[in-house]
């Protein structure tokens, strides 16, 4: 099974999509160290377009055997929005890792 899935990125510049895939794969490596089995999904919706610039709604989901994590961000800058989605998810995951195993330190953000 493919661990990283991007949905709704058909109309996005190929260079931007490659950068987003790179960010998502780094996130996938981080999740793999903590959970093993999982999927990472990013869903993109273009909300508003003015003067050639678009505002995006990004939904990020990380599904693990024990729990599903998700976050939502609305952002003009697509790359910044992807980072924000994963930052929110990482905070929740780090909190849960600490609760499940207090001796284990949360993974560092890359």
C-alpha cells in the first residue's frame, strides 16, 4: 500500500507538487519510526482565487493502527500550509506518544 496519498493537487504546478511530496515523505519517515503501519493523506481544495493567487483549504490525515490524526489549515501559501498541517498533527501525536509511554521521548521534528 502506498503510504503517502495526495488528493486534489491536479491543478497545482508540478514543481510545487514535488516539494509537497518531499515534505510528506519526510513526515512519513517520522511516523514510521513511531508507529510502523500508517497512511498519510493530504486533501487540497482551492477556496478563493484573486489576481492569480489562490487560497487553499488543506486537510491532513495520518492513520495509524491505534488512532487517526487529522488537522485542517486555510492558507494562501501552499507549502507553508502543508508545513502547518503536519506541525498540528505532530503536536497531537507527540502528546499521545508521551501518554502511551512516559519514558519514551517524542520524535524530533525534521
